[in-house]
């Protein structure tokens, strides 16, 4: 059941301060539901729309894009031929964009059928991508501290912003999710997600997503790398590379550290 929840994230009073005095919230992922996930999927991108979950996976010769109901086997699955290495995906209207890592192309697909429509030159490394509906632009990451803004039809770069937390650049931002006025990014190779104001590049929240899997569920190469906003709610779906499970979570205030006496 995909039921709306309170916006606990915005109500949190647990925070630290970043350089210009704005509050950076400290949040954690509270599990509401556990769903199965393909443990062979090297997850690179995740997005939910119209009751369907879209997922892009990586590795040369194993990359796919797939869609279907959350927690169910994919109803549609398209494989990428080697040597293409699939990366982030996002939906922009009737288009699904899929980046590649170092192949210097992005693939435009029909969002309904996943059929490839065309390949577009892409000069940067492809990491994460999401569609900012408010600004009608794509937001992309490349492993650096930069978020780039792009035309959603041509992928031409229209601007960029440096992501800073407490005055320090945040690098290794991989999978991205645009939700409301924020961009969420997981930080490889950690179990941390940052919430970013794309207007300024400021990190507004640091989210602890550790402990979702037990140690014996972590395969070699497993890493948090999948964020999808659940439409109509303040909840997220989280999963990762080679994860056997997916989690529907709410963002709640992190517990403050205990004070030794």
C-alpha cells in the first residue's frame, strides 16, 4: 500500500549548521515496507511513475533497463549490447533517458515500451540523472562535486552548480532523484544520501541509510545506489547494486548522539 505520510523531514529539529548559517538536517531512513529485488541487478538508476518502477542496471554485457510493478519481476526488460555500460535513468514526459558510463553516449527511449529511439553524444562520464519538473531540465552527476543542468531534449549543458556541505565539496554523487524542489544523491561508497538545493548547491540534509541489509545479505560489490520518490507521498524506495531487497522508507529525525556521563 502506497499511503501518504507526514513530511517528517521538514519537521525535524535535529540538525547541524553549514557555512552560511542554514540548517542541515540529520535524518535517517525508517523502513515502512520491505520488497524483493533482483539480487543480480547492478542498480544504477531507479524511478517510479504511474505505478511502474523503472530501473537501469550496469556492467558491460549485463546492462539493462526494465520496468514493472514494485517488488515484482520486470514486465519489460531491454538489454544493452556490450560494451555499453548502463548508468542512471530518468523519465521526462514520454521519454526515458539512459546514460552510459564511459561510452560517451546517452540513449533516448520510449518510456512506455523502453524501445530505443536514438543515441545522443554525451561528452562527460555518465553517473546519475533526474528530471527537474519545476525547471524543466535534466540534472546529472559525473562523480565530481558538480551537478550539471541539461536541456531535456538535446542534453546540451545549460549550467552547473557545485555541491557543498559545511563549505566542503561533496564528491562521488551517483544515483540522483529529483523530488519536489530538492535533488537526492547517494554518496558512493557509503550508506549516506544527501538532499541538495539545486539553486545553490547547498546540502540541506544528510540521510543515514545504513543497516537496511544484514551483513550476510551483502554480496561482493553491493552498494546503496537506488532512490525513487513514491508519487503522492513523502516516501522513498531505496535499493542498491546486488541488493536482494528494496525498502520503502520515510525520512525521520536521526537520534542525537548519547552523552557520556
